[in-house]
C-alpha cells in the first residue's frame, strides 16, 4: 500500500503592504507581517468552516441523510456563486427559526455573530496591510474606509468571535441532527 501525498502548489501570492518611512523609518519586525498574513488565512478558513456548517444545516433540512440528490443540490445550488454566504445565512436562519432550534433572542444574536464572521472574512480577504512604525493595520472598506490596528486585543476579539460562531453552529447542527443522529450530512 502506498501513501499518496498531495502536491502543495506554489503560486504568486502578492499582498499589498504599505510601509511608512516617516518619523524614523521601518521598525516593525517582518514576523509581524507574516503573522498578519497567517491571521488572514485563519479568518478565511474559519469563515469557510462556518459556511460549510450552514450548508449542512440546509441540506439536512431538505434531505436528511446525504445522498446523491443532496450532493447534487450542494453542487448545483449551494456551491454556486449566486448562493452567497449571506444567502446561506438567511436560509439557515429561516430553518433554525422554523425548527425552533434557537429561541428568538438567541437566533438574533446568532445572526449578528454570523454577520460579523462574514464582515471579518471580507475585511481580511479584500483588505490590505499597512505597516506604520511598530504597528500593522488592516485597511478595508465596510460602509466607509477603515484602518484597524491588528493589536493583541483586536486579534483576541476576532479569535473569540470565530470560536463562538463555530461553537454555536456545531451545537445547532447537532441539535438539528438529534432528530436522526445516525445519518451523516457533511458533504
């Protein structure tokens, strides 16, 4: 038996970094820029995990156990560009409300949490890093141009937000599957 190791591709991965050289020049260690880029990937992957659970909630509602029709529904509808993260959130919210998986107040809080996950995903996916002396900023647009310092406090807040979202969505998914816990819906 041989073990197949998938090739790890290399691509040109440019990301814009603006460096301020005024007032003393560049003082931020390059490791901070690497950490910022690592955090970008973590946010994007975390948002994808949440989105995959949203898809599982939707598929389970319509199909129960994953079968060929569920897989086709996933590939022809949920994985298309017109079924956005926001649309999946709305559909999953309706299902969660209809099935009574959360009380109204919890559902509203959960919806806010999902919105914040999507907002941070967009900020990190489409924003640029700016280095100013010993600080790294994330520059992005959300209702207006924004420039957030990637401070320890902000990064901890984002980390906790994603932890709460993942914990919440997995609990909802488990509660939903409690009707038929023996079937697997993850595609």
